[in-house]
C-alpha cells in the first residue's frame, strides 16, 4: 500500500463513519499521512481526527475511536493505535510491501510523481519587481504551480505579491545551476549568499550533495547493466537498518567503493557500511513525503521548500547506495535488483525536483 492509497483508505473510513451516522461532517477532499511523530508508532500517522473534531462537535479522541475499527478492517492495514490527543498511528501488513508499492508508483509516474490537482483550474497571478532573485523565484513557481494543475502568470507591477529578499550582488559569475540554487534554496525572507561555496565539490555544499546523489545513482544503473542485471521492485532483503550512516560523497560518482573481506563497503570518507544493513525507513520517509512537499511548495509559492526537500532526499539515499551492487564474489540477486529500483526511484525524485528548480541533473559528476 502506497501513501496515496493509504490516504484514500483513511478517506473511505471517514466516509463510512459519515454514512453510518457516527460523524456529522463534510468529508475532506484529502487526508495527509506522514511519518509518526514523537510518541507515535507504526508506519504512518494522520491527524484527521483532530481536523474533524471541531466540525463534528466531538472530542478528537472520540473521533479517532470511531475511525479506528474501520481502518483496522481495511486491506493492507495490520493495526491502528491512537496516541496523544487523537493521532491515528497505522501499521501496514508488511514494510516490504510498502517499499515495493512506493517504488512501483514512482517508476510508473516518473517525473510526474508528486504531481496532483490541488490548484486545478486556478490562475495564480505573480506580480514581481524587476530584480534577479524575484524573477528566478517566479520562474520556478510557474513550473511548480503547474505540477498541481494550476497556471501561474508573471507580471511586473504594483502591488507586488512576490518579493523575496534581493540578492546582494549579481549571481551570474557562479554559472547557471549554482546561481539558481543560491537564489532558490534560502527562504524568501533570508538574504541569499552569492559565494563560491556553491561551486565546491564537498559534503558541506548542499547543491553538490543533491547533484552527486543523482549522478551516483545513474552510475549504479550503468554498473548494474555491466554486471548483467537491471532494476526490479521487490523485497530488499531481511537485513534492514533503522539508521543511516554518514553520506558517501566521494569525488567520483563512477568510482566503485572498495569492499572489505567482511562484506562491508569502505566509502571515500573512510566510513564502513555493512551491505546487509540497509537504512530503508530513513529513505522511505522523504520519498513518501515528496507529493506533500510539492503541493506545499505550489500552494505557498515557495520553491525553497522543494530545494530543502531535495537535500533531505539526497542525504537519505547516499548512505543506502553502497548496498545496491553485489560486493566481492557475490552474484546479483533479486534483492540487488530491488535495491537498485529503490535507488533509481530516489534518483527520479531528485531529477524531477532539480528540473522544476531549473537546475541540471547530471549523469556524471
């Protein structure tokens, strides 16, 4: 069950409660499911009971108790626990099924993964000053709004409704991609830094981490083809780790990390990563969050939210990548094909996000 399918399941539970006369509310158009917060449990959580409590005229805990049995009986859901003031924490039948479903959805939708209809039929008029950062932000907003079914227009005139803090100097000497990132990554109320830091190929540079992660994934796909296998969604294996290690941001995306006799990879930064310990949940969360982030970036006219999200995806996928290819004398297996499919799904999200920001997603770096 993918997050989108789970959201529909929760909506169905609300609709059933309304039809049965236990809730007297208007059924919302959509329900957001996220990673459980502090004190939560399971695979996903939703605050729909808190949202519906006021219009239903009932305490949030009571609303949650009404919805819980309808969710427990749904296909693909193993258990539902109510925590805090009324959060519904949902455990799915199998984590592997969740990963497989998500990867398949991203592969099927490609660059359109995360696109929706939150702004369907709406025309967003952007009025900006004649200033380079405002122009770049507006250009990105036009593309992001289109992902949610809307259409944005850009005008120069008063009253201005999109005025980020101006760039302190001309970003053009940084080159196209670095200047785009320098202007889009900071929040609109923050002054952008126009420095050569955006050009350095090291871990301290967020743009480098994002572009390196994409290039590294493309390199893994090429190396897998040389080994005679391709990506195929499926179970990753039994060795799943809840923690992600340090990101491997070595100088060459095409360089294969050396393998020790114990079956661990040694990254370019000297970190040993066990290929049987795959940090899946750390990567799963930002991938499932991508549609929500893209919707928020469109509705709030905030491409910086997308830029920061891409950094989160990159930081989550980089520690996972050393486990994708077989190590030593190991033969390619179904688990390797599944890991490659998950890595490529992350690459799809990175490439799509960079494209919306007007930045190239490199095949090599």
